C-alpha cells in the first residue's frame, strides 16, 4: 500500500522583503520630490531581486525535493538520487556563506543559520537547504524513499550505487 505526502515551507531571512520595501519607498519619495533619474533603476532592480530571490520555497513530494526562487527552480532532486535525509543545524560559515554555495562535496542554499534539511545523494555529495521544520521534511523524504523502494520490490540503495 502506498501512502503519499507533501511538505512545503518558505525559507529565507526575515529582512529581505522589508529591506526591499524601504528601498522602493525611498526611491519613490526621491522620484516624487526631485523627479525620476536614470540611476534609480539600479537600486530598484536590486530591491526587486532581493525581495524575489531572498525567499525560497522548499517542497517535498513523491517526485523528490524541489527548491525554487519565485517561479525559477533552483534545484530538483528525485527521490532515487537521495540516499538519506536528516535535519540538523547549519551555520552560514560552514556552508560557505549566504546564498547558493558550492563547496567540495556539498551544495547548499543557505539563507540564514539554523534548522536545515541535509540530503546525502547517491553521488556521495550533500545538498543542504536552511528551512524551518526540516525534521518533518527529512521524515517525509525517508518515508517516501522507503515506499518507492517497496513498490519497486528491491533495495534501492544498492541499485542506485551500482548505477552511479
């Protein structure tokens, strides 16, 4: 018997949208009082990108784990590419800093320190995303992996390692 599930959360620093709103407000006041200037486009674009890309959505379902920034997919990992999921604390310094980071053996979407979903992939690499309630996401990933393995009638771990 197959049980499905889904989990989704937004992740990111709480200051992104308010900071972008302040920049837009200041630009609006400057444009109204002094007239619009060509240089105002640059901070406006930065503010919009900060508001739109500073928050990501992390989702888990029967297809795998998906991380998006607005309508743009950042990373999608199929269940059969995941060996193990767990939750744990992530420090920005350990992840290589703020943002999408690629370090030897690890890719990370680190938008704040704290609770994170840690995925060990069949390639041996880790994928980490900082998100609240990562323990629920990890449980669901592991449960869906087990169900997929049972439905396939075999030990997925061994099969995946052989096909690397």
